């Protein structure tokens, strides 16, 4: 599924990453934290959602909520 966001009246779909999750605990918290961080850094809404979507996906590749939360470096490496 992924993320749907509406910006300036336009509906944008950001697809889910095709991964094999290990543990989804904390994925929503990771999404929210990454989203808040990138919005606070004044990234555009859609871009913040892209980052948050990737962070949440990445967080499911490790066990546990705290262990799964990626660093900014891990996130950028995952995206690129």
C-alpha cells in the first residue's frame, strides 16, 4: 500500500518498500518521528513522507522498537 498524502489539492501515492520485515514493532513511531524531523527541517510535505516511509520500512528489518529505529545515515544509505 504505502502512503497517501494530499498537497495543494493533489493526491500523491508513495508506494510501500518491498521488503521482508523481521518485526513491525515501532514502525509507526519511526514513521511519525522521521516525518516530524523532516517537517521541522522544513522539507516539503511529500519529501518528508518519502523519508518517513523509508524510515518505517527500514525499522522493520531489525527486532524491537528501539533497535529497529534507523539512524539518519542508515536512512540515507537505504534510500540511495
